[in-house]
């Protein structure tokens, strides 16, 4: 990996949560580097700290100790406004439960991140149509999320994540609510995006179907990295 | 921009709930504007009636006269000074002589105030022309309430009793020459109107009067000895005070309505924020700041106020136009304690309508904002998982 640009770096990352009178340590001194264009994933059983790690990388949460650098910004010292700015410009999220805005159409859901970036209408339209083309949902542009299948919803979520061409996409269990066929379709789409746009992907998963696609697998158990292996594509 | 757009989308997406909330708030809008318009109408009509029938453009009271103290009536009469007499002669004022007395009719003895007034006056709307009588009987004019109380009609006879200036007890038969319909109770109940000259003659008070009413628009002469001028504003102050007390009751009603409508918005907001916590998490993850999310929810709530104004205008405008044109029947209007017509014509001003709309919009925005403060405490990671703080 030497010579590649570091997009994310965690240094002795610790995250603790209050649990009644006690504290639960979700991450125990995690040291990791993610490089530009990687198609990597944090794998491990439920409760191993995968989502917590992704949330901190995504600036949705802060470390209890240690440090996290995302695109040269220290997450622990980011103001809420700067964190929101970082997310809106450089980070795309894909959630297990899709998290589409229910009253928006497919087109409007995909357009939403561009509205936050205050892009002009013409440019927004061009980018939205391109993103929908990418995920093969151009013909469902006017549908509401409630009219789509689970696979289609997740493809909309992918389009929403990639439409602003972010540096980094964080995908938290993206196939957990999908059947095998849809999962395969979704993952193929992501691989294509990674290869053609050079977008960095970090997954959090314990799904074997996803793990097979990953080019770097970081195994997390009880909040600690127990393995970090690259796979030949 | 996106917060506004999203807010509008959410309102549209909420469908019937949005309309129901808007409708509930619009009821408060219309009720507030209606009750305020009604009070304004009552106020205006009552003031108009009092000016037309009793107060005119202000009154001179002779020294010692206090309309609230019957003990002053016996000696409350003075010869008109030249300046006032000139106004009366030229028709710019009307003199009224007040003499305490009683009426005996159908076996009933009723204390009254005998009031003498010029039969040719045009200052007040009292139909004094009916007091012109050549039959030899004393003609009297009664208000409808007084006639009802005495159980008499036009051309019925009654006996008037009074003390003349020497204190001698006198009595004469009088004929009811007319019965007037008026909303002004103070010229009706307990009052018997008769020609000024006749009353002055009966009481031995020729050339004297108790009260002189100026025609509206006539400037009162400067200080006149033994006569004190009271402006229309002063004379109306009792009525205004009374209306103010009635307004308190009305205000309580509309405050309750208003609070209920605001509670509906507050409740909707609390429920909406709770139900959409995952959406809130998503918006924050997509790059919206908490402030923008709060602005979005607040805007959504404020839009209920706009929707309510729109809905209220749809059914309120024809309703108000109809009421302005045809009035509103006021059963038992005489019991209000002040001049009230049997039909009230509410009066709405642009200021009242605009002020109410602004008030409701501000209040709706404020109650929409209150629940959104919880978003500040909501962790996006919890929100994304549907957890609540």
C-alpha cells in the first residue's frame, strides 16, 4: 500500500459507551489506514464494533480516545458544521435499511445531496440522471420509495451516495435486507463504481456474499482488529 | 432552500393529516376574527346609537346634576345662559329638562324621570315630532321597553305625578303619543318624554334645563358659568369600560380555541419528530446540520399557519361578508347592559385580520419550534437506528 494516498487513518481509536452504571468499550485501540480507491470492508460478528467504526469515520460519532483522520480532517476536533460540510461534500452513506426520504421520488432522493451542495439545477439534473443510469433505475425516477422493491431501494441509496462523486462511500451492511440476486446486483454495481470512478468503499458486513467481493478484509472481534488481509481481485 | 423544499414535500406527503391540522388551526383563525369583529361591531353600533339618541356631540350638564345620583335631580335645573340658549335656538343643540316623578297606570305606581325636550329638535334621533298634540292632553313618548313595562300602547292614558319647584305635589293625565324603538336603554327604561315647554310649565321651571345636547360636529362654547361640558368621549367611557369587561369573556373563549389549535400543532410536531427520527439521522448523515433540520421542522409547522390562513379565507370570507351584510340576530340583546341592536353587524378591519394572521403565524411557528429543540440532543447514530433520546 505504500505510495497510495491515505483517505482514512485511525490511531489508537477507542470508543466507549455508557451502559447503565458501567461502560462498554466498542473499539479497543484500533489502528487502521484506508487508501484511495480501496474496496475494503470491516467484517466480524454482530457487536464487534463495525458500525461504530464506520460511524466515527463518517463523522457521525466521535472517538472517546485516540484519533481519526478523514480526508486530512481530525474527526475528534471537527465542529458540527464542519463535520456536516465534510459529509455533504466528500462522504456518501449506504445504510442497511436504505434510509430513503419517503415523501421524495427516486429522482428527488438522488437529487437531495446536490441540493445541499447548492449546485445549479441543470448540473443537478445531469448528475442525477447519470447516477440513475448507473444503477439502472432511470425508468423509476418518478416512483416513490414505497413503490420500489428492496433491491431497487438500495440501488437508489447507492445512486444517492455516488451522485456527488464523493471521495469515500461508507456502506453499513448494505445487503442485509436483500436476497441473493439483489445482493449480487448491488455489489456488482459498487465494484463497477469503484473501478470506473475510483471511489473508496469501506463496508461493514458479516454477510459472506459481500465478503467475497471485498479486496481487503479487516476482521474485527470485540472491538479489536484481529486480521487485515488483502485479496487478489 | 432544501429545508424549505423538504418541508413542503413532507407536508404534501402527510396528506390528510396536513389538511386536518390546517383546518383545526383555521377554526381558531376564523373564531378569533369573528369574535373580534363582532365585538368591534357591537362597540361601533352601541357608540353610534348612544351618539344618535343620547350623547350627540357632547352634553352640558347644569351645576349639581349627576346622572348617577338621583338625589341631585330635584334641584338640577338652571336657566340657559345666552351662549347655550343661542345654540338651542339655532337648532345646534337641544335642551332637556329632567324632573323626577312617577307614573300611575293600571294600578301600578312606577317611579320615572320626566324629560322635557323640544318637539322640533333634530339633534337627537328621538322621534319628538309625535309630541305635537292639539287635543289638550299632555302627549308623552315612551320607549318600547318602558311601554311594555307599563303595559300601555299608543293613545293609552296614564297619570303623571311630580313636585313643582315649590314642592307641591301635582298630577295630570297624559296620553301616550308614540312608542319609540331604540337600543339605548337609558332613554327608554324609567323615562317619560314630553314637550319641554309643557314640562317646564307643569314644574314651574320655564326657560330652564338640566342637560343640553350639542349636535355632533358643533364646537362647544368656552367655559359657561354653572354649566359643565362633557365630551362624547367622556360620555362613552362607561360603555367602553363595559365592553371591555365583555371582551374579557370573549378573549378567554378565543384564547382557549387558540391554545387548542396550537396544541394540535405542537402534538403533531412531537409525533412527527418521534416518527421521523430515522429520517432526521439520514438528513444529518447526508450533510444537513442540526440547525437546518430544526429549520425544516419549524418551517413545516409554520406552514400549518399559512395553510390555516388559506383555508380560513376560503370559508371565512363568504361567512364574514354575509354577516357584514345581513347581520347577526342577537336574542336577548337588551340584557347586555348597553345599547345593543336586535341585529348586530360585525365589523372587520384590515388591521384586525392582518394582526390576527400575523399573531397566529408567529404562535404557530413558535410552537413548531419548541419540540424541535430535542433534535439538538439527538445523536445521529441513535437516530439512524430509530432510537430516541
